[in-house]
C-alpha cells in the first residue's frame, strides 16, 4: 500500500521552457494567420498537441514545408524557433523566405552558441559533447562552427550514435588548441567524467568559465538524488524525446526502481505492489498538471497517503524575445 508520495522540487518547467511556450502562445494570439514554429517548441508531445489544438500552431522540421502549408492555411508570415536553438543557415533561409523571426532559443543554449563562434574564430577545435547528432540543440551548436567542431559522445553512451566520437580515442588537428563545449541537458556526473577523460588526453583542453550544463538540468538531477533514498519506486514524467527527462530517468533507475511515463494514463496498479513510498519528478518540458494528475491517480487508490515536497523552487525568469525582420537577421549573420 502506498503511504507516502515524495514530490521532487524543483521539477517540471524551467525558465527557458516557460519563456518559449509563452512566446508561442502570445505570438499565436496576436497574429493574423496561423503561426509556424520550427521544430517542437519543447520536447513534450502534450505541450505540442495543446499548442496545435488550442492555438492553431503548425510545427515544421523543414522550412520547405511552409510552401505546402500556405496552400491549405492562412499563415502569419512569422516563424518561431524552438528553445533548442537553430543553426545560422536556418535563420538565413527563413530570412530569404521573408519571414519575421522570433527566436525562442533558451539563453543558456545561446551562451553555448556564442562560445562556439568565439573559439572557432580563435582557431580552436571544438569538442562538442552531446547525446545524439540528431538532437536539435546539437545541430544548432554544430551549425555555428561546423568546420571546427567534432561531436563527442558521453563516455557511457559511446557507440549508440556512430556519428559521435569516442572521447578516449578522438583525434584533433592541434592538441594545443582544443576546447570542450556540451549540450546543456546531459547527465552531470557522466559529462564531468567525459571531460576528465578529455583532459587526460589533451592537457591544455580549455573549458568555459561556467559549465554549459544548465542550472535546471543540475537542479532536477540533484533533487532526484536527494529523494531516491526515501522511495521504493520513482515515477519520472517525461517524453522519451526529452534529453533532460531521459537523463532524469536514467539517474533514478541507477538509484532505485524507476518507471518513465508520459502522464497518468500510463500508470499500472501492478507497479505498486509492495510499494510504500513513491517519488515523482518531471522533465523540464513536462506540464505540472500531468504531475498533479499522477498524484490524483494515486490518491484515488490510496486516499490516506501523505504528500511530501522537499527542495526549493527556482526563481529564474527569462525575457521573451522580440521579433526581427529578415533584414535585421541577415545583417547579424
């Protein structure tokens, strides 16, 4: 019988996700015509579906899809870029199409883009640690300096994506001029260990003054570590496409028994046999109502359970981006 439910704090939406979703909602409301968003604004199917159904938003993976959309819909002439960031050629192509651009890239991702451009201009080889060459954030950062960047796998993930080099064997043109950058949503422990491997291979490896891993990634992983010792089963609410969410699930699984779910509709009573204490956390792109729905499902079956919340909420807020004309974008590139 479930007696306690421990809710991780922080959990769910981070400042970058809040900014990105609000940007899409406001632009959709103020636009004359349907709004187009390049890539899923955040990696959560519920969020994407709600924006499609409630705000008439169209998500595209290729700007060439816009021409086909125009045949069936009245479009606003605007495009929003997702929180994960986009490579410069996407911004250039959107400008050539005459689209007003709203860049909802998380500022912490933009920081990594800025570092990539800086070190490429200084002649460094960039070792970019990521979890997949297909991840939109990796694509965006790689696009800032493709001729200077080598994608490197987290040391525990070597071989899962053959396009990512093994940190133990990766070669660079000049071992004296190497810098390491990272995707912002990786495992803190695994990323630190991967950087240590690279430091042993390249003693003069440069690391940014502040970690590229975002505060929300670290804080949510720390919360899971704190709660895991109290629980028999950890529920991790996350889309399987969410990098930060899947890292939460992997961490919880390493510390106790864990299950990943998209929402309360995935829950199965058999999981809770012999379970007294349940932990719940959620990815940075998971809506809070899915967490509360999960709690409600548990309470409906065990009305006497005690709810415990531990930790602190984050207080960070990001400003919403301002639209830029094609001319302004081209002048920046």
